[in-house]
C-alpha cells in the first residue's frame, strides 16, 4: 500500500488490494486516525473528525491528480 502523498500531518495511501465493489478512494491517515475520500467526487466516505474536514480536503486537492493516477495504475480502472 504505497503512500502517494504527504501534506502536513496527512498521509494519502492507495491500498493495492481493494474489494472489486468499492469505488476508487484514498485512505488519509493522521494522528492515529483514518478517513477515506471517494475519488470521483472528492467526498468523504464517512464523516471526518470534527475540525479536520477543511484541512483534509485542502491537502487532498493539492494531490488529487497524482492520487487518482496512482489508483488507476494500481487497479487498472
């Protein structure tokens, strides 16, 4: 599961093994927590911790193209 990008406290990870029915997404790890962002719409798959949403999305948007290219290359979708 390669780390695609780091931005501040956030680490963006694309897992190499995902279930076929899951949409393209990236795992975002920070401070012992993790959320997932769906790549087609750039939305959270579950509610992020209070006070983190804007910072996570800002960091995500800086690396969104690279993250999606990595997902597509790994999962051939």
